[in-house]
C-alpha cells in the first residue's frame, strides 16, 4: 500500500471540546515524533506510553503532565507518523500546548483533516470515513450499531460485490462489441451477461429498500402533533418527553410557536413538534402566524399525529 506523506505536520484535539479530566491531542505528519521528543526532552519509544512532563520550547516551563505515545507510519490512524498526548482537558493547557506545537513547526489541522489523511493513505475508504462521522454523531443504540457496521466494512464489502458483478457483465458485452460479425457470439454473450445483470439488479433493488430504513435510523424522523386548540397536544408532548416542555393552559391559542423535543423511540431519533391549534378564524395576528407555521410543519413532517378532544365529539 502506497502511503502519501503530507509535508505539513498538523495538530488538533481528538477528544470532545470543553473541560474534561482527560483530553487527547493528536499530532500527525513528518515532524510529529521530533516535536514530541522536543516537548518531553527525551526520546520516546514507538508504541510505549510514558508519563511525561511537556515543557514550552522557549521558556522550559511545564505545560502539563500526562501520557505521551508515538505511532510509526503506516500503523497509525492517518497512516503517517503520529504523536498523541493525553493531558488534562483545561483551556489553559490546550492554549499552551498549541502555542508550543506551533513554535515547533506544526499547524492547526483543518476540519476533518485527520480523517482526510487516513482516506488518502487507504486507512479508511469513503464509506468508512462517513461511518466515522455517523458514529461520532450517534445518539441511539441503533445509530451506533449501524455506524459501527459500516465502519467495519459492511458497505464496502457490498460495493466490492457489485463491482465484481459489473465486471462479469462488462466482459461479455465488450466481447460482443469486439466481435460483432462472429456467428453466434451475440446469443452466447447474452446468455452469459443476462444472469449477471439480473443478479446485480436484485442486489441493488434490495439495497435501495434497506437504505430507506438505514436513512431513517441515521437521520431520524420529523413528527408533528396537530389538531384544534385545547385538544391536548401540549399535554401529549409533555407526557412523551417526560417533562414540562410546553406550557399547558385552558385558554385556546396558548401554543403559538413550534415547540420541539427530541426523543429516542425504539432506537429511532424522533423530533417531535407541538404546533399551534388549527382553526380558520382568529383575530389575533400572532396566532394566525402560529397556525400558518403549524400547517407548514405538518406538510414537512414524516409523521402527522392528529389529536382531538374526545369529549368534543359528543357535544
């Protein structure tokens, strides 16, 4: 496997932003090992985690104490030489570390640049790179499991199978093009190509069907609670959310703007929207705007949940 080594050495926080007991900082590129050794003042062995003190290159003042580990190309996330520092997740530590890394010749990584380098170096393929982003964004168990499956190569294996089927189709078709006047060749070609085309069609049709389900898991669904005023829409939203998300009052038209909450329902992320009560005649301009927004949200929703006060049906 050919490794593409970028000339720049880049750095960024690899763990989540904000205060934390431990934060992971990654440095990738040709200078990463030399920079790490300069920060700790000694040679660090490859894949041998060490508790070290990192010092500013100009003053020698301690930046922080933590774990340092080096990875040698191509056996790293990016496929390049990589250094990682596990330090305290404080803003002051992060600022001091970045100043030191910049002084030693590294630059801040652009958004997604570590993953892009991993993609260039065939550490990940495109489907796996997308799966990594999905895994980081996952909110439910089903989202996590779907992203992990794709990250482990499930979609890539399917695509490779389709590629082989396409090659099985192309070979006899190219033979037909090359030998159009040979007796019996078109019929023989059709006999060989037709089964492969049929198999490919079945594979792709099944994938398209399953992809709709996968998209629902990945992106979630939008649901709108609609109905007349005082039908219990806000009460239903609060009951499903398990908290007082929306104001409940006997006065009609209490809900005017759209109120949203996100729920995990059976592993599916559902964005549930409480909307203004629908009625045709109202003198209140703000309520009219709320009704218009409610109708627009209902039109855009994947699911529309109609709520009607049962008592009103018998009056």
